């Protein structure tokens, strides 16, 4: 029995499989999930940010951002405080410990990316980034 799969179907299948493999490997290499890394990375760019704004920048749902922030707060990497003028608003910031950890995570992320893109030329990486961005723009 022969299964005829188009190149487009093959690409989607490969992208899906790659996405499923990258997250756990990223976490094993860096010691943190890609979502939590992204939260810490975004917090490293600012002094303090409104939690709902952080949620939008990272593009995850409100329950997920709250869950991640509670765990990061328990780990001593972030601190949260209510806005005294509007109790519905929560501000988030990296702690000193969080700033130290994000630097190590960044080094581990670079090592992870070097491994994934091993033997790719700069031109190939540029083309791949362009293709994936175009695919994303076509759908979203």
C-alpha cells in the first residue's frame, strides 16, 4: 500500500513533530520550560510590567501566566504586587535571583540553538526564518 503525501503535508507533519520534540529537549538542556524562559526573558527587558501586558506579549492565556508566575514567585525568581490604585492590576518584576538565573538560562539557550542549527549556513537560517514567518502570516 502506497501513501501519497504532498510536500506541504510532509512539512506540516515535520513542523508538528519538531514542535513536540523541541519543548522537552529545551527544558532538559536549559533546566526551564520555554514558556517560563520567555516570561523571565521578557521581565529581564523591563523594570516592571503589568501582568496582563506580559500575558499579551508572551501570547499565553491568563490562567497559564498566573500559574507560571506563581511558581516563579515560589522559586524566588519574580515578585508580584497589586497596584495600590487598582487592586485588579498586578505588577511583576524579576528578583535579583531571577536576574542571575536568566543569564545562565540564556547561555544554555544559545548552546541549545547551536545544536539545533548545526551545519546550517547563515543563508539557510535566514531563508528558513523567512519561510516560517510567511507561513505564520498566511494563517494568523
